């Protein structure tokens, strides 16, 4: 909740969903073959009606089912053609929103894990964590040899942005973490390589290639948004609301989807 | 060529790279990230929903099938138990003429019909009294004479006011309504009552478990429930409730009305664009005040003899001489009160004047406001499968050609567009009806012969100006087209299928008009009010107190009978019989003084040609006009003129509403039929017998003897 009792994340998701629902439907209108989509949908409906109209004739029913499968493929082909044009910008937009809406900052006084994955067991045994003032480890490091992982349980005294350092193979690697509340841009993991995964889940610079650390992760709690009496993951709420907005827009604008 | 290969390689690499990027994004992202907007969301959801519903229904149909069969057996619906055939296909070619058919077969133009005649049967098929489509097709489907099915003409007369009404169906407003000030809120839909009596033979077949697909057989509106699918044909009204009201939108200021079937609507110029409207049904909220609903449209002339049209939210471009596709139009009277129709626009002229012809607004088959099929979903199914199609009973706009709003080419284009739709429906029905009955009637044969007979004759009054070498061979082409259709159907049948090609009547020239009301007037049977020498339409200025007989419609002649007609003066019984005898004697052989030929070759007493519970609704006499003659346009509309005989100058130049003995229909069959004089009334009992059903006792027709084997 915001300072005035307003559910800011929910408002953001609702607003974005409505705008994206409208924009995407309009983009769909101009990037798709509306006439062909209309025909394809009508054919589908016709084959569905045939199932009911000729239900006593099993060969007709089976033939109609086959045609439904083929017609569905055709319809999907037409509907996904515009998707090719919008999928990349929309995914990058969703990824950026996910930075703010996907997780919550760790609250001060609440312990959390910092996990480092190395590319060899020896390096993981030698790794150490250097914490800035305000952060403290609450337990010894836990090694998971089978995963080449090492984890520390940490707690923060007060809200703020911190840089933690990992010492490995005589080198130091940093990771940003946020303690506090509200909407903040978060990066739950810093990665070495893995370009696409980094684009999707990390907002920090890549770790150097010639070092033993594969990833440094902070265990932020997942954010849930209260809306309509339910707790939602933001992407599901976005899914439902943008569909509803799209449906409304398509009906008003007479767009065939 | 090297540079081309290089470019191709680069393009291919780019394409592969794009696909790879997309694949990586989709594969690497969380499932929720793969959601890319409502478009994709709808597509995925609706596709899976469709597949789910289809799968569920297929499984249901598959597992329910044995139980349905068992249920049938329990209800003694033993399909095909004693059937001689597995499937019957009846192609109805309205008005196909046996003499023309023989002529074209002899000329080698109809190879498939020739094959049917050679290996199966070809006979003239006796038609009904009178030989009018709604009468004959009603007899075809019920197997009874008109005295039992109650259809004697397109029109019947209201005994209380001598005015006509449609004989096949009655459409009234809702039973109850709610009046608020000047507005009337209808509570419920319109009431539709079928006037045809008798039971179509596909009802008996359905009862026995034989599936039937019936397409556009006339007088099947409103559609009746039975075990099968049916699309109504002739007599389905347009959205205005008429039998077809076209609209000519024009910038010309001429204001005279069309005599038949059309309205003239002004086009207003507004700078470089033009505005007009399509008139629709009456506003249901203004309770009979006559206010019509409208759909506005705009025309934006472009270069190159073409114009952009905007109708509601739809936009399309037409060149002069082009038809649009079917355009959906919605006539809205307010929230919750709208009527859905479809119509086609034809750009006649852009300069110097602008003229647009609009077809009658057909009931939208995809969103029917009146039931036009059984089940209701059948018309929707066909609309979804093939797109919108004409639903109006008389879909080919003969009035527009008669009134010279359309020319020959435009009319033919309209006819064959409808015909192509009908062919698609037929072949879909054939595919869906591998066992059972498939009956489909094609109207094109009737309409084209009505309108183009003038080119078949050397001296037809309606084509005297057209040199012989410039006359198109429209009717020959029509028959050839129908023959090709038969050929394609023959390619789909096996030896357990009966294929029958029937027509309800033949055709003859309509060169001379006979105004029977004028004859009745001049011979003292029909009196006009004092000082009048002619009447208006529908007996305006007729003095009923001195009128003994009158005619309206195409063949019926009525006595002004006391106790039956509102102002009847003839006593039923011996007076009426004597008058009928007198009229028969005088009219039979009535000679046209211009040619010396008999304008009337037979007058038939309905008491002797009809039998059944509805004979009282029949005309008293049926007038059989001679070859080349027909009731005049005025006489049909209850108008008395000075001339009894006159030339028919209209494009409607062929007809069949004459002496039934002159216009038999055709019967082709892929089986040998031994009967020498088959009649259209025999079709129903024959089909019932072939499917092994007992014949209902009230049928008038007799089943033919059909040889079991076939070699199509």
C-alpha cells in the first residue's frame, strides 16, 4: 500500500494492462489480415455447428473434427503472424516491469540468502563474502558441493542500497541489493554470460568471463498484488486485465481477433 | 546471378536469425513471459476452447450414437429396413422446360441429361392446376392436390376487402406491446404463421430415421420442425417484410414510382461526396406510424470511374458496373431493437449523375431475425461456411430488370452469384448426406427464362429492336450450365443412389397480355362505379354491388359470392354453377383479334380439379391461357383497363402461368421408371416407397414403378 492507502502496484498493473490491451489490439488490427481471420473463424464455427447439426452421422462428425483441427491451425497461423511483430518489444516491456513488480525488496531485520554458484568445487570452497556496514551474516556459510554453490544467511539493520562483495580466486565481484519497501528496481541475480537469461532476469552488468563465479543471487521475496479480493502474481493480473481490455477494445473498435 | 544468390543467402540468414531470436526468447523466458498481448491471448484461448469443445462433442456424438440408434428402434424408427435405395438426390430446376431440353439435347448441348435419358428415364412431368411454382412445389413436397395443401397462387384474397395477401405465410407483429406515450415497446418477436397445409414427405422420412437435407424448396417458410436440416426458399420475405423491394439511389430528380418491387431514394451531393440511405423495416417503436429505419451510406467518387463506399463502419470500392460483396447492414431503432440484414450495392453510374442500385435487404443468414432454416443454426452454419448468401425467396431481382434499373448483364451476374452459392450448399449437403434424402431447388432456371425468353423468339414484342445476330444465347447457356451441374452430381453417386431431376412446370412465351378484368367489365360481369371506364389497382372504383365475377393473381377467377365475399351478390348453388358454366363457355377459346390465336385454351372448374378440406379457399375457376399469352400485369393487380389484349413489352417475356397442359415439367432419373404419365404429385409417394415406408392414406399421388438397378 502507498502512503495514502492506495495500492500502487495494483494501480500500475491496471493502468498498464488497459493501455497495452488497447494498443496491442490496434496493432493486431493493422498487422493482421482481418478478412482472412474473419473467414478462418467463421469456418471454425461452421465445423463446430456441423458437429451438432449432423450428430447422427459419425463419419460427418469425425470429418468435422479433423477439419476443426486443420482450421484451428490455420487460424493460429493467421493470429500469430502479428505476434511476430509485437512479441519482442512486449517481452522487453514485461521484463522491465518485472524488475519492479516481480519481487519486493528485503525488509530490514528479515534474514535472506545470498547464493553464489561457481564453475568448480575448489573455487566454491575458497569463496568468501564481504559485507558492508549495516549487513551482517547470521550463520556460517553453507556449501552445496553437488551444485558448486555456497550460501550465506544475511540480515540488514536498516533500509538502503548495499553492495556486497564476493572474494574468489584473488578477485572481488560485487552484487547490488536493496533493503526496504515499496516499488524499487530489483535485480535478483548477477550472471556470467547467458545473454538471454541476463536480459530477462538481471539488470546488472555481466560478471567477467574469465572468473569462476557463474552467478550471484539475492533471495528477494516474490511480490503478490491484492486485487479484487485475491492475491495475484502481477503477470497473471496483467494477463487477465489486458485480455479484458483487449476484448472490450476489439468489440468497440470492431477488430477481428 | 551471383548477386541474387548472395542476397538470397543474406535474407535467409536474416530470417534464420529472427527465428532463432524468437525461439530463444520463447524457450528461455518463463511461461508467463511468453504471453504477448491480448491478440495472442485470444488466439490461444479460443483455439484451445474450440478444440476442447470439438473434442468433447465428437466424443459425445461417438458414444451417444449407439444409444440414439437404440432409442430409434424403441420408437420404431427403422431407417432403411425395407429401403430400395440408400440415398435419394432430388435436383429441382424450377421451370426447366421439356421441349427446350429435348431441343438442346438434340443439338448435343446437354451430354449429361442425354446420358440420364439414355440409361434411365426422361418424361414430361404433369404439373398442377395452376402451373405456378408455389402451388406445384407444395404438391411436390406433400403429395396432395392444392385442395389439401391450400396454396393456389402467390396471392390469396381477403374476403372482407378484396385485397391480396401472401398465400404462403402470414407475418404479424408481436402479440403484446407496451405503449409509452408515442412509443410502443414490442413484448416478444413477430408472429409467423405458415399457411401451407399438408405434411412434406421429408417429415415422414425423418420420423423413420432417414436423414434429410432440404435446400431452398419453395413454400418452406416458416420452416417446420423435422428430423433433418432445411433452408427455406421461395416466399421468404426481405427485411421489410415484402417479397423483394429493391432500391435505386439516384441524383436524378425523376420522382415517378416503380410499378413493382422498388423504391427510388435521392442521393444528396455534399461537395465531392454523395450521401444516401438504404430504407429498412418499419420502426417497431413507433407502432405502425410508417416510420422506416434507415442505414446511411456515403459515396466518394475517385478517378478511374470508381467510387469508395462507406456503409456503417464498412468501406469498399466499386467500379461502375460492379457489384459489392454482401454488405451487412444493421437497422437500429434504439438499444435492444435492431434488425440485421445484408444487401449488395451495384454502381450504375458516376457521371454526370450518380446512381446506385441496392438489392432488397435480405435477412442476414448469419444473424437471422426471422427463422429461415430448421434448425435455426443451419442458416448460420451455411453463412459461416460459405459467407453471406441470398435468403430472400425471390432473390433474383426480376423487378429491377423489368423496370430497367438493371440491364441484362447486371441481372445475370446477380442470378449466377446466387446460383453459385446454391451449388456450394448442394455439394455440402451431398457430402453431409451420404445416406438419406438430399433435395435442392435451383431458381435460376425459372428467373432467367422469365427474363430472357424474348431472345429465343423471332418476333417477341419485348425484343423487336434487337437484331437477331445480337441476341445473346442466355437460355442455351443456362441449360448447359445446369447440365454441367448434373454431371458433377452424377460423379458423386453410386448404384444405391437415386438421382431425380424434376421441374415444377415448363415454359412458354409471354408475348401478349390478357386483361381478364377488362373482359369481365366489357361483358357485364364486373361493374365500375358510375362514370368510370377504368379502375385503379386492387379494384379501386369497382362497384361490388353489381359485380358478379373478378380476377386477381395469375390464374384464378372468382365469383362475387353472397355470404363469402363481403359484398357478394351471387347465390351459392345453382346460380353460381350456372355463372361458372357461362363464363367457361365464353372464355374457353377466347380469340386475340390481333393474331387470331386463342388467348385462353381451357377454363377449369375448381370443384372438378381440387378435392380436400381447403377447396373453399380456392378460386372458382382456373383460367388456362394459351401459348404466348398470360394474365396482364394490370389484371394480376386487380385493375380494369380498356384493352383486353395488349403486347407485353417487359423483359419478363416468358411465363408458365397458363394452361397447365401446355407447360409440363421434366422428370429425369438414373433409374428406369415405367409409368408413362408421371405427375409432380407422385414424387412424394415414390420417394417414401423407395425408402420402404408405408404411404399415408391421404396422398393423391401414386408411386412410380422404379427399376432397382441403375447404371448412371
